[in-house]
């Protein structure tokens, strides 16, 4: 992929930041987003005869299903596919157990630079919203991690019925803030999604914590946002 170009961002124009969630604000403990880290344990508690060696192929099938979906599918539909791939019966009881609520801090964590940066942005009067390909419970997960309080609006794929880079995802957030795209900075760890936002008139920055670079369109820490506001 070629280098993404972005227009200079005049500080006086920016009034809000629209943030992706996974990879920008939070990450899964253990490194796997889907299925949740307790998936194998939950399935085996209900169906101890399922051979453990089948899980890797079932999870890979689930990844292909998510990648091919035009939006974030219903949680139960995703779990049914995984269970069918395991040769297991997706009983109502098992599906309910797989989607049961657990304390977010047991499966997720914010990056070390997140809370302090959001606190300082809020202190400076920067308005904030989330634009994320996620399930509807994302605000609850953020609440459990202590960051929901920073965000005025959420654009969530499973709620809106579309994924980024669909313009509706970006526009839902900026419209909720009653701001034009030019007054909003979009941040994502996927440069193609940032490029899509800039084509719609948003300012954009890619966040790549593990890829130090001199490219001004790339942030290596969320703290870098403080230079733009």
C-alpha cells in the first residue's frame, strides 16, 4: 500500500476527534478479539466430548465469516457458525452462556496511553466520539473500562448495519456532534479506513504504536493527538 497523503490540519479548525476502538483504545487480554477468550472453556463445560483440536479450524471459519460479512453479524449467528464448525449443537443454553456478560476488565484492557490522553483532551474541550466495527455492547465494555464517560456518541457497525469505510459510519458520529467533517479528526489503526475518512472531508491520522515513522500522517502514540488540539 502506498503512502497515504493527508492535508495539513489547522488546529483552529479541529473541534472533535472520532476514534476507532479496537487497536486504538483497547485490546483483548491474551491477544484474540474473537471469539472471546473464554469460548473454549464455555463450550467444553457444556459439551466435554468436543475434541479440543477442532477449535482452531472453527475459529478460522469464524474469522472468514466476519471478514465476509458486510456488517457486524449478530453474536448468536457468529457463535452458531463456530459451533456448527465444531460439530456441536448450538442449544439456547450454550448460546446464552457464550454471550453472558463478564466484567470487561477480565477480557479487555485499555492501552497505557489512553486514559491520560482522553482526560487531557476533555480538559481542553475537545469533543469525542467512537466509530467502530463492533457489537452493540461496545459502550458497556467502555463503561467497564472507565472510558465511556469521554464519548458523546457512538457509531457502531452492528447498530447501523454497515461497516467502515461506509460513509454512514463516519457521518453518524459527526452528525451526532453536530459538526462538519472538516472540524473532526478521525483516528484508526487501519490506514485504508483513515484514507476513506479523508476522502469524505475529515482530517485523519493513522495510529500505529509498533511502527515508528517520520510520516506526519501516522501517530505512534495516542498522546500525539495533543499536538493537534
